[in-house]
C-alpha cells in the first residue's frame, strides 16, 4: 500500500482549506477534469462607511489590487460625493478617496487601464494608483454639462456614455480630446459600455436596448430585448446579458447569451424569492458568473453557469439584513462582488431556486444616431482621504466580498506526489470518498476529519486502491 507519504504529510501541520477526495479507479467513476469549480466559500468580506450612507456600484482589478467606485454621504465636500476604494487581495483598504463639491455626485462605473483608474461620476475623473487625481473633466453639449455614467478604456481610447443619450469616444494621449460623439435616441441611454473586438457594446441599464458600434462610431446593429438589462459582458464571439424577466408570476433574474451579431443563443431565468434582479455578469473561460439581488429576502445572490446555459451552482449571501450585489468579477479562482449592506454580519449559503429556459426575443431596433459637438472643461471639486470604518458603521455601508472557488487543481495516483511536496502542512485534512461535491461516501453520508480513518474506510470498502486516484481541492 503506497499511502504512507500521504499520511506522513497529512500529520505535519494544520491547513483546513485543503480537502482531499479519494476515488476508486475500477469503474465506479472516471477521474474528473482539472479546474472544475466545485463550490464557493467566503475568503473575506469588507464593509466601509461612516455614520451616514455608502454604496459601491462597480469593481475592477489591476495587479494585486481591487478598485471599487460608488458614493458616500458620510465624508467629502457635502451632499453625496464620489467614493473610490483601493483594496488589496487580503481585504485591507490601501486607501480611500472622495471627490466632489457641495452638489450631489456619485460614481456609477470605473475602468482600470495601465495603473490609471477612470471613474464615471457625472464628470470623468482619472486617478493614479496612489489615489491622486490626474484630471477631472466635464463634457458639455451646447454649453450644458452631461452626466457621465459609463466608461470603458481600450488603449488610449476612452469611451463614455451619458444619461443624456450621448455616446462619445475620447482620446487620452497626454491631453484629453474628443474623437467623436453621437446623439442617440431615447431608446438607448448608454449607461453600460463593454469593449468587443474593434468596437464597443452599449446597453441601457434599466432599459431593454443593446447596440454595437465600431471604433469609428458607426452603428453595427441594435437590438430590443424583452428583459430589463442589468449587466453586460463581452467575449470575442459572444455577449452575455443579465437582468430581470417579467415572463413568470414573479420577476426573476434573466441570463442571456447572444452571438456576436446580436442573435440569441440561449436564455434562462432564475428565481429564489419573489423578485430577483440580475445586475452583473462576468465570464471566465467556460463559466458564467451572475450577481444581483433578491427582493423580499433582501439578499445578494451569485449564480455559476456553464457556457451552454446549464446551472452549476446557486448561492445567496446575507443574514437577515439587507444585501445587494451591484457588480462582480472573477479572477485567479476567486469572485469579487461589490454592493451595499445593512447588516453587521453575513454568510454565504447554497440554495435551490427555480431555473428554467425562457422565450426571449431579440428584435432589430431602428436606432437613429447623429453626430454632435462636445466640449471639455475642468470639473470643479475637491478630493479627501477619509478614514472610514471597516466595521458596520451606519445606515448602509459599502460592501466588498471575495469568494474562493474550490476547484480540482491536480490529480495524482496515490503515492505519486511531486517532490518536494510542500503545502504548509495538512493535519486537518477532510477526506471525502465519493463523487466530487457529494460530501459523502457515495450517498451514505460518511465523512471524517481523521486521515487514517478515511483512508481505512476507503480501502475496507474497496473504494480505493494502490492505483486509485487522489485529488486535492484548494
């Protein structure tokens, strides 16, 4: 029996995050593929705020840092101000910045490009990685300021969308210049912008319209969906949309996959309580992550689907208070979700909601566009560095939660481990014998934290042998 190396290593030191699964190789089931997501677990969560109200609506990643943008009423120059947080991967706030005036400001979108953070908060701001403001600009149409709510940066091209139905491409090549600008009709308010290929996708958050434009501002196509759009993500040849469907008795979260020409590939709905809104979607390889909020249950939710629209996992996050996720992203086996919380403590739990295909139309939309002249001027405002509390502080705090994706990272035959084999010690290993994710001995519910006992049970029942497979999940 060649399990001695495992037993010696398993008794060295505690590492509770490691899970080992022993599975037979004699026809009971084949070894799984590597890197298959098994479940989500909370790595850490962070609240930030003061005695008034805070929220974050967008998140992006650069290097080892997460950036989240939103609004604060507790700090700043007065009224609501733009809030920008920089957080390291351990969940510590590196710095916090506010920007604003005595008027009302809030950030609805951000995009990180080459260590610079572009923030859409009525005006357009550019922060450096130290939290300094490089510039703050207001866009004027016929002398009237536009309310910028979306930003996407591709190279030195900065695409912005305004509440006033204006889509523009700026050029940030040392000095900021307007390359082109379009007036759109009221059917398409450009409040979500995502790059795809040589152009950009533009969606109306809270509306039903979606369009694609070339990098020169030419309309490629426009569609009208019969779901209310909440979030958008683009890959090289596909478009993913989440939002809200009203086709069932209660409003449910909708998840759509479109082809690059805007035609529908598949459509799904998911419901858990009496009202679900999909607000963010992110795609990594063949997995689709969807985040949003549930109505009466007042909880955030995260769904994981495959690229064919099959539901893999479903979770809600909260604990009797009010939570909602406004944006999310996936990176290096983790999911970062941001939003707002009214709770002092929260937990993640797996649920079983209602999931089904739905009939959704993606009709061609007649969209008129016209060129418009825009002017740029410096925006008036001041920046502060507030010391917010990372313990729930008031009537609604900014929320960032990072969830780890448990996935099979390696498959080895028993005793055939790499050398040197260093995991920092694995004394508190949990062995589970059976199907991945079944958490039991082929449905018998056998589970033990005793390494010798687990291997002994496996061998006694003939479920593992010297040629069996051993996987560990981090």
